[in-house]
């Protein structure tokens, strides 16, 4: 069993930056592909970024490419999402997810992730 706890959300002005962290418990967590998703009120949960278990490959939604950076530290079992040049449309609840299937590239489909955190809220003022 893996537990995920996000932190780092808050209110920021447009153009500002936030750094989200996801702390994973469980010995196997460092073996899992990990991802960040977000969900705004009235909208479906959408893929933001993902990283392979080794950290060697990263993937981004087109809407955040060039502004967000996902990284991980397997010695600390943490995954980080650095968000720069934030826009009002980035405002949402941000969720960390882990995929326990030890094969393939990270999926962009939320339903295929096995573990989820409780989320952290990001608000962006214009």
C-alpha cells in the first residue's frame, strides 16, 4: 500500500510560481511511475505531468509544457512539480498519483492510476 500526501498549494498572482510536493510512503513507491493531475470545479480531472520511476523521462500536457517541471527524489520518496508563469486557468486542485504497474511509460489516463493523494489547492489571481 502506498500513501501520497501533497503540499505546497496556495494563492499566487498570475505570472508567479509555486512548488508542489508529493510525499510517498511505502517501500515500493520509488518503483512506480508518478504523475500530477488537476481538477477545476465542474471539470474533469486532467493530466498535467508524469515521470518514470527512474526519473529519466518526463511528460507534460501541452498546456503546461515549458512552464512546469516534474522531478523526483527516490532517496526521499518525493515527487515535485515546479510551476512557473502561472495563469488563472492553472487554478485547480492538484493531485499526485502513482501507478503500481511496473511496465511501460506513464499513462495520461487518470483511471489507470492506483494511488491518489488528497490534493492541494492552487489559486491564481489575475
